[in-house]
């Protein structure tokens, strides 16, 4: 089955140890709850998305603090935009953008009694 079974779910939660910060773990948990039909193969891209989301958030916070330093602001802006581009590519591959959402196929297991 392509659905996340209970043993696979515990494996997914164990993969949180790949993440360095609490913010990355928070994004990871949100992503695995949001993305349908997660399998073990999806863990690395989801981990990467969580790291990129945390990075973008941190870069935004740094950018807000350097209003007087245009050079630093522009360097941070470039890094943030690179992270957004990487995140967008992964999201498109999962059908998580407005233009690619038709790719999502939600599989349901039938309960036969």
C-alpha cells in the first residue's frame, strides 16, 4: 500500500533526528501531516523541504534586522531567493503548487468486511 502504515509512520517520526533545529522539526511534522500518501521514499525530500522552510524563515528574520546595511541585505536576499527556488522545485514535484495540484492522487484503502 502507498498509504503511510503505522510502522511506516513511526519510521517517519524517527527521521526527525535528521533535522538540526526545533523549527525544522516543526515544519517536518507539518509537512508529513499535510502531504498525502507519504512513503519512506519521500522522507529525504520532505526533510529537505523542512530545512528550506526553516532557512527561509531565518533569512527573513535576519533581513528584517539589517535595514541599514544594504550590502548584507542584498546578500541575504539572494540566499533567500535561492532557497525559495529549491523549495519551489520540490513542491512542484509533489504537486503542491497551484499549477501542479492536479498531479495529486489520493489513494484510499477500501475497508472490506
